[in-house]
């Protein structure tokens, strides 16, 4: 039974700042709690389950902040977990629903930590508890930030390809100068990289329907790989219209997909070809697997999103979900490359074999998530600590 929960807000090795249509993605100054990762440890019957999620607000479409995640766990979800079995996954998620609505990042970090504990208790990798290992070697995607100067975007794209062997890129779109500027950016990156790299685009809801239709018409001529969330998240009719115009180029839902009910509505509207699975916005692995079942029933593919900035634990959770999904059900590649000690090391897991090799990563094979925390590094990098039970 769960008898104790510990919450840590941890520092990052380096500040990350990126630009997308709705604002900036910024991990903030080193000493500030806002936008820093939340790590939990769940103690139960001699095992310790761990997980970490970095709330990406302010400035993005998921409402959770570091402070709200800590409060939700400390005051509501955490006390509700005490005394429960780590194998009572459905009861735990029902408790989340009944005790406090929404708060997907807080739910996600707890759901993943409970599953890490279960894997450790059974001495088996987490993927064996959610479907097995369909894809032990996972292809990776690199998300390229918008920039005023297209040469900056080209440099980031070339680094991803040349240094890390990445073969799937996603360019942030919806430049303030209009969709024609987006097409110019895409054309420049395509020219610099050639035709052998898949390049998708992500306007993060920043295009109007008219913008999207115009941009897609021109981008298709340049070898467009896929389109992620081009228009407003609730406008499913517009998404469906973009999908018809794309004529075979996959259209992906990201901001439109938070819940199982969202997945059903998207499938019923025939609005998309792909669901973007980000564990922090869905509430963890448990709801993600249910959404995957809806996708399978509707012949919709899955993409594994989320940068997992400087977090081996967050990246590992994505890797286990991806590994448990047959290749025929996936589109593109996994986005968690920033959690693989690629651009800056995870401060609490600085030495690891869970790294990029030729554009891919191997799913961890150890019990649970298969990631070992450096406890001395955790102590050094803890900005806030709370204990429940």
C-alpha cells in the first residue's frame, strides 16, 4: 500500500527559450519555481516509484503551472493515494476524477510514478505492463523553434540532422508576418536539408481556416510531411476541411486532444489522421492507452509528443508508451529528444545510456521506467520539497 509521497521541484541545467504562435516556451530563470519540473516519489511496500513532469505554462495551452501541480498533489491527490495499492490503477484514476477535475500534469506525474512502482515491484520494464515491447528502437523527431531570421531555423534543423541523425523535423509555424512567410521558412529549410528528411509543420492553432488552406496548398508542393493542429482547438469542422484539402498529408490533433471524450469527438468528426499523445496533457499513461484504443477503432494513428526538457524520467515514460504501440499504429517519430541529454544534461540523471544514437533511442530495459536518479544530484538541485504521509 502507498504510505508516503514526496514532491520535489527541481532545477534545470540550462534555460530553454523557444518561440511558437501563441507565445514563448521558457523554462525561466534558474532560481524561479515557475516552469520548473515536478518530481514525485511514491513509497509502497518496499519500492519507490518515480516520475517527473515539467508543466509548460505560462504561455501555452495547458493550464497547469509548477505551483498548481504541487498544490493539487499535496492537498488533494496525494492524500487520496495513501493506503491504495499501486496496482489499483483504475481506482486511482477514478479518485482523480472525483476529487479534482482537470489538472492533467499533476495526474500524469502520479499515474506514471505508480506505474514505475508497479514495474519495480514485479521486476519488469513498464512497457510489459501496458502491452509489451513492439518497438524497442524508437525514431526521434526534432521540433524547430520559430525565428525572425530563417537562418536560425536552418541552423537548428541542420544540427538535428547532422549531429543527432534525426530524420523527422517539425517546424513551428504561424509567423506574425503571415502564412506566406511560413511557406518561405519551409522552403528554405527544405532546400538546406534536401528531400530525404520528413518535415512537418505545427502552427499551434495559429492559422485561420483561410490561412491553413492557402498554406497547405503551397506546402504540399515542397514535400510536406504532416500538419499539426493548424486551427483553433475546438473548430473540428475547420480541422476536417483542412484534412480534406491536405488530400493524404496527415493532419494531427494536439491542442484539440486532452480527454477521452475529445478523442471520441475528433474520431466522430473525421477531423484528423493522427492523435498527438502528450502524457502531461492527457493525465498519464492510463488515459493515453484508452485514447489509443479509440484511435485504433477509428483508424487514427498515434504520434508521441512532448519535449521532456532535460528530464530522463519524462522521456522514459514517453518511450515506454511508444514502445508498447505497434509500428503500424504510429506516425512520424517521438518528440522527447530534449530529455535524452542531447542539448543539456538532466541535472538529476546526468550520466545515462538513454541517449540519441543515429536518430533513434532504445527504450530502457530496467524495472519500471528503467531510470536511476542520482540522489546526491537530486538533493543539490531541489528548489522545493513537500512530503505527504
